[in-house]
């Protein structure tokens, strides 16, 4: 297991060092905005805020409400593309 | 993504795959968190709900989703059928034609001054004698009453023009005049003379107008010019019409189309007189009968030769073409080859 975790750590390190992580982040954000995911989530946020009250809403509230829905609403095409890129990176740089 | 993604093969397959998914989840969570922070900051700073101002304006500008109407609720060609009343001539003009009409009607704008100048120049060339001037004024007055010839394009598309119509095109002050020619039927003898002494003057087959280019105009030959002068001013009139106008002046004393026609008889066509009355009707009613006459004219073109022209014309009662035909001078045969060459071919 430690070998595995070591491998993971190495991979993550490489991902960050080579800038691939940031590139993937940007790619994901762009794609989500483009496909309307962001607007959808914002609308959901509005509902949550109206529910909780404008003055007393906290980050935690939002995170708890938003994250599961957000994960579910990512379109399949975006998901597939990201997975593809990660796999490509791994196959290139894994030992 | 062109092909289906296969999981990585090998013994570490599942682990690697799990790793891939973990990385993906991390990225997605990151995105969600970023959104939350953004929203929270906007809420706390107070600009989150700025796009929802108040209920009234939100309802007012709501997106419309009905057929036949755009998202603002406006109809596409709402103004197509609307008519506006011109403040100048009090006519009802279609909305899309309103601006150009105003330009001509009020005499302002680039085109109208150009046309007016051109008219002025051509009128100055032609109108020398007093009587002709008066008659031209009368013609001008008649022609300025619009009647049904509203659009310049319509008049341009007419294949044949009788004296009235042709004169109206040439003499209206602000009328759009796409043709660069003058109609000889509306001119007195002196005007014709002066015109022919300075300009080419060859009469176009389609428009029955005289060419206003110079005497050396490349579109027409000298033979054509000579033929036109003979036709308009008499058989003994070469390119210098002055010599013979004295003899011929009698024929132009009455420039009225009707009298002209009675005088200028074709040699073997006795049918002019019934058409005289018909043509006087035509000059008053040219608007009504324009379209059918246009069709008849083209069929005429196929059926007639030069001489039998007026006969067939009268028989088909297209008096408009009669006017143009019979207002020619005594020797139509000489002019026929140049003017009506297309008809000769079919004779």
C-alpha cells in the first residue's frame, strides 16, 4: 500500500510541478462555464441563500448544499474529456 | 474524444484507474469550492442579487417566447404595411419608401438637386419658343399629378411609352429619371431642332427616347442620327435641321398629340382616326391600361412589320403604342429601319 501511496504522491507531485494540474483546472472551469453548469449552480445558490436568509449564510452552508449537486451535474462530455487527459498524462509519466 | 476511452491495462490497472478518478474528483471539488467562495463573497459584499432589481421591470423585460414575435415581443415586419402621410403632397406612402419619397418631394437631398439640375439643363436647351414653353408647362402640370404612376421603377419598366407618359418622365421636376433620354413626342419643333443640333438624338427602341449624348456618341452610328433627323424634322433634313424647319413648321403648330396624329398619317393605314379618340382616352387613362398594353405590345412586336404596325395596333386597341407610332412624321418608312428594326425582321 505504501508503494501505492508513494506512487500517488509522485504522480500528484508531477502533476503540480509540470503545471498540468493548473491547466486541467482551467480547462474544467472553462468547460463548466461554457456548458451552463456555473449558471445552474448559481441559480441553486440563490435558492439556498433565499432559504437561509441573506445575512446569515456561511461558506459552509453553501459548500454543503452545492458540492454534491455540483458533482452530479457535471456533463458527461466534460467528465470524459478530463478523464482522458488525466489518463494520457499518467501513461506518459507513470513509472 | 474520438474513441471510447479504455482503462489502462496492466496489473496496476484498477489502481491507476482509481487514481485517475481521484484526481478528477479533486478537480471537480476544486471548481465547486471556487464557485462557493465567489458566491459567498458576492453575497457578503452585496452585489449578488443586482440583476434582480424589482419585480416590475423584471416582468416588463421578460423574455418572450411566442411564435411570430422576437424575444422582446416585437413583430418582425410590423412597419412593412404601414403607410405614412407625406406632409408635402399629402399622399400615403409605404413606410419603407417614405424616406426616399420625402427626399424627392421636398426637393432636398443629393439626388433631387442632381436631377433638377439635369432637367434644367435639358430644358434650357430645348425650350426656345414661347408657345412651346406654354405647352410644355401644361404638360408639366399634367404630369406632376401623380395618379397611379407612383414609383419611378415602374415607369422605367414600361416597354412602350406614349406621348403623355414619355413627356411626364422627361419633364417632371423632381421625378426620378433613370433614363438619360428625352421623349421626342413632348417636344416642339424648335426644341427638337436645338436638341438635334447639339445631341446625338437617336431614338432608343425600348424607351422611345432620344439619346442625350454628344453627336459623336459611340452607341449610335451617324446613319442612325441622320435617320432620326429625317424622321423628326422632315425628309430634307440632314444633321443640320435648321434649313428645313421653315417648311415643316406648320406641321408642329399644334403640338397636341391628337392633332399631330391626325396630320401625320401613315400612307396605307386609314385606321388612325378611330385611334385618335382612343388615344385621347388613353392619355387620360394611361394608368388603367398600362399593364395590359404592355403585354399586347410585346405580342405586337412579334406580329407586325414596319408598315402594318399601326393597323395591328389599332386592331388590338393598344392606343398607347399608336400614339408613339402615329406621332411620327409623314415618312415612317425611312425611319422604320432605324427605329423599328426588330419589327422589320419579322415582317
